[in-house]
C-alpha cells in the first residue's frame, strides 16, 4: 500500500517526467526501513528510461518547493536516476536530479540541478533494494542492480570530509550519519540512524556518549535540540573527531 506521506509524489513525477518514461518510484531511508521518525525526510527514488530535460528539472524544483517542508508537510528528498546509468552497475553512478531541503535557498534563487556523478547513490540504491518499498512500478530488484560490497564501502566514506565541514550547521544529522557510516563499515549492514547510534553508543568512550545520545533523542522526538548547552557545545567536535577516526580505522584508504 502506498505510504500516505509520499503518495502525492507519484502523480507529480508522472506529470513532469511522463508516466511512460517512469519505470519505478521507491521509498528508501527511514520510511522504508523502520518507519518515519519525527525529523525524517520522505526519501524517494525515481527511476526513468530517458534522461531529463532542463525544463523537466526546473518543473520538478518548482513543484517540490511547494510540497516539501512547511508546517504541515514533511521535507522531501527526491532523486532521479536513468536506469541505463546504474544498470549495469558502474562506479561512480550518475545522478540525474536531486532535490533536498538543505538546497532550498539555492533553488529559490533559480538553481536547477544538473546530472552529475554521485557516489552517494551507492548506499541509497542499497537501501532502496533492502527496503523493497515501491510506490509505483515493479519491485526494485527488477529495475536495479545490487551495489558491489567494495563500491558501497568506498562510497559511504567519500562524503566524510564534507560532513565534517557541515558539523556546525547540521550537527544532529552529521553525528548520526557518521555513526551510521561506522556501523555500516563494521557490520556490513545499513541501519536506521537511531539503530546505528545504538550500536555506536555501546562502543563510545564515556565522554562522547552524551553528544550522540542527544542527537539520537532529538531524531526520535524525545528531546528538543539544544547544542548550545554548556555540557554539549564543547564536546561536539571531539565526538565527531572520534567517529571520524573510527571510520578511518575501519577503512584506512578513506584518508578522511
């Protein structure tokens, strides 16, 4: 049954990209793995036959700006891939279109995302296949190839330097994402952010646990976000640095 939080995205994609051109529309992330959390985006992958035009990407941005976020709507992260760019699989895969709320200011200034290589597609496609949650079309395994283990590992560490640069502006998400990267490298499974935090919290030194525990609690809606607290503010960077080093230990070639 289509997820009620995401069902409106199917006609939107069909209208702009063409129903005949759309091979499948799939949930991934929290919606597919564990259920939406209070701060979860609606993560959607659209697989199409043919590349998009600039006009189609412009129209997608315009429509998503209207329906994503706001007081009564969850943020949407919508990604489009051309099937021939990811099947047969090759690395790095090419992303045809990406919309996320962290780019809203750029979109409102007129940015239209262009197709570009995106290592982040490796874990995303893996989650789509594991989540097995079509909103439209066949099961994802009928449309996508599995991502080789080595490509998944190198893809998830590729974004660590950028994550560290965003620690101040997106503290909760960065900490939880670092925890999930460490967990994935160590266990060969992609877990939800809160489940990954649980795994990491059992392995963190005592001085770093309050920081990650707060990030997890905020993600689950159990606490309000307060990174300016005297007991948290000076501990954020040391915690992030510890997670980064743990990732390096699991994947020394990362040079993160």
